[in-house]
């Protein structure tokens, strides 16, 4: 996704409004997060951000977009600055 966003920045015009499960997972993996465990439809990833161990819960709901409030929670849990999420 990072490559797509750098080539076509207009693909993410709505900021946090059009992220899907696969977009979030790809972004987290690019930042060193790994799958820890799965509980029903929630996938838990662990990684380091700002030298602190973080756990991020990502809900899986097919190809539906993740709701903005949920996406804000994922951003906070990850510890990755919001501007990196919004501007790939």
C-alpha cells in the first residue's frame, strides 16, 4: 500500500475513512508488527513503537472499511504517529 500511496496519493483522500483490514495489517507489518493471536474476528498484533512494546487489536469484517472511531483506536494502540497513517 505504501508504494500505491506514494505513486497515487489521491487514493487515500479521506484520511482514516477508507482503511480496510488488509490495509491496516499491511501497514502494521511494514512497521515491524507481527501477528500474536486471533480471538474470533479480532487479530492481535504486537510490535515496538517509540521503544515501547505495543499490542494492536484489528477487527476483521471482510472487505468493509473500518469505522473512523475504531481506526483512531488502532492508531493510538500502535503508537505510530497519526501523520504516518494518513500520508502513508
